[in-house]
């Protein structure tokens, strides 16, 4: 019985030791990312950068991705959303969602957004054409790097 208790105590000690090791690893990871962000190619990224943002920036540099500026009527500046060159409308919507969620986390104002409701209430448009077909590629709508897409209110049926 005493051996079982000692074994249980050893397991608890191993868990306690792994917590600081994890914290140290996370700290090293963040320090490495901070050094990476000082690179001239990645200097536009925030200090709390995600691996996905780094990959997107590198893809932009190599011409494998494009920036689509998404404008909301109530926002002074458009959101620079990065998607791959062959992205569909659905992939753009997912990228907008990721962009907004990351921005909210960084500003400390984490609140829930019902994206189902957003896409029921608004659609994206480029020029005078609504981007209604989620499977259609952005290129098919004529959207290129640095083009601006707007949120427009859907009309009720």
C-alpha cells in the first residue's frame, strides 16, 4: 500500500515538473517569434504573432497569397485579410472571421460574434456584384491583390 502511495506521489511530482517545463517552452516559443518578427519581411506583424500569420506573410512574399481589403460601413479602415491566390468566397469569409477574432483577442475585448447571423444579414460585394456563391473563386469575380470588398446589407425576402 505504501508503495502505491509513493507511486501516486511521484506521478503528481512529475506533473508539477512538467508545468514549468511547458511554461518555459511557451516562453522560448514567444521569444523566438519575437525575433522572427524583427525580420524586415515580417516587421508588419504584431508582437503576439501566430504561426498562421507568419505563413500568410511568407506566402504573400512569394506571390502565393493576396491581400483583400474588406471594408465595413462603420469602420474607418478596411481589414487587410490574406487569402491564397485560388481562394473561394467561403475561404475569404473564414479569413475575415479569423482576422476579427485575432484582433478582438489582442485588444482584450473577447466577445462572441454569431457569424451565422453576420452572413445571413450581410454579404460581401465587389464593385456592384454580390459574392453570393461560396464555391466560386475570387478570381472569377475579378478580385485581385489589394482589391477592396465591402459588406453590404442583404435585402429581406
